[in-house]
């Protein structure tokens, strides 16, 4: 059984998720800077908007950062 990853904006997290669902990884979207969650929880992924270019995509696209090692990323699979 796979554990879902919760995707949220920083604001939604602060209002509805903080201090909850501790068994789930968090994928946080924050376009203003590196996220600092109000309950000091570590995020697993961080999505930031409109700053990157990727081959095959015209214009800017959202980019994502994994907060961990390659081994940790593979373990999420």
C-alpha cells in the first residue's frame, strides 16, 4: 500500500493541515521562497512557480525540489 503525498500551498497548510497527517509526506507549493511550515515540519517536495525552463516545454514552467537524498527519493516509490 502506498502512502499518499499531500500537496498544498503554504497558506492552505497553515490553515488546515498543520499538526495533522504526520505520517504523510508534504509537497508544498510556495512561490515566495523556501517554505518554512508553521509547525516546523520538514517538507518532502517544494514546488516553485514560473522560474524554469525545461527542454520540450515552451516558456516558463514550475520546478520542484526534493528535500532529501536519491536513496530517500527511491524509497518513496
